[in-house]
C-alpha cells in the first residue's frame, strides 16, 4: 500500500468538510504533509481492515456459488477499487484525517489495511471515506505511475482519470454457458454530454473505538452482492461492458450506499 504522511487534525466544521478534504488530499498526494517540519503528533493508531464478502460470507474467487437479486448465478474473479479522504470523527466532532487515497486489490494482501496514525485520545463514533476519487485527484497521470494505478486508468474517450472500481466475473446465462460480466465505476463524460456523471460517493459508517495512545483494528467489509440489489443490476441486461452505460453506472452508484459495513473494533496487544 502506498504510504502517505501522518494524519492532520481537522476542525469540526462540517459545512466546510468537503473543501477541507479536497485540499488535504492534494497536499498528501504531493507529499507536502499538513504543516511545517514540526515533530508528528503523538497518539493512537487505527488500522482499517478492508474485507470483502458476499451475502455475509467471505468472498471466494472463481466459485460459481453466488446469486444476485436478478436471480443470476455468478462468480467473481477480480475486485479492486480506491477509497479516499479516510477520516475518523470523534464524539465531540473532532475530525482526524488518515490517508488521502487508498488502493485495495482483493488478491494483494499488502493492500488489506489502511492506517490512521497519531489519533488523539478520545471516543470515535463515525468513519468517513469517499468511494472513488474526487475530481481533483481523478485526472489522467495524477496518481503515481505504479502498475496498479496504470491498470486502473479510465479511457480518455469516456472521461479519463481512473476507475473507481473494477469488479468482474462470469455468470450462468441459464442455457449451459458462462458469460462475462463487468461492474466498473468511473467518470462518464462524452465530449457531447451536457450532464457528465460522477458515480463516486461518500460513506459514513457508525463505529465505536476508544483510543488511548493504543492500537486498534477496525474491520470494514464490502458485501459484493449489495452492488446488485436495489435498483437491480442484471448481468443479462448490462452484459460484459458497462463502462459507457449511464443507467448501469447510476445503478451501481445508488446501490453503493449500503455496500460497506464496519464491524467491531479490537484492541491490539
């Protein structure tokens, strides 16, 4: 996982939260940090353990064992995505920022954790993050030219920037054959499109973590089946390439509201 400078402590002005997040994200990605060369603030550490499930069970790749809301049997062979602007909110409204951008690949154990460091003592009740990238970060060539970031590039002809998610597999077409399906998320902006679509979204999860200069692990689980629930995302209708399909992108965006859940935090020895 890409390493970023230590977290910045934000003021609890929720009206200006998005503006502050955007500025913070640019600073962290450029490696400038959030202040002068002063020593980093002491405090605790919260590791987000990024996990994946289907209908409450751990995700198993290449296994035709799952059924979605449209009634299709399917498997998953690829899942990778970006989270950005990870932030912990304390019960008193204090905001503590973590990594500006996190890349997660289901098959890469090195991407399983996103860490918020230098967390001041207190009780933290909400985890905030943005699924995908903000417009300022979603610019071709903006992220470091790692293999992962290059693979995640979104076609220039559809709007450019990066995929927010690449989720792929195969489904049973009901006639004895398996066909490819794709659920990719990214900016849709054709040159003639007067209403470009940004299907990224904000997530706020209730949590309970009482930090006292110690280290905690907080599981955060994506349930893949929920991407297809309400509205129903039907592989038989969308087919193998959804990237220029506005209705499909909007359905994934709308379903994303309850895809993630935070589990019970555990204090590390």
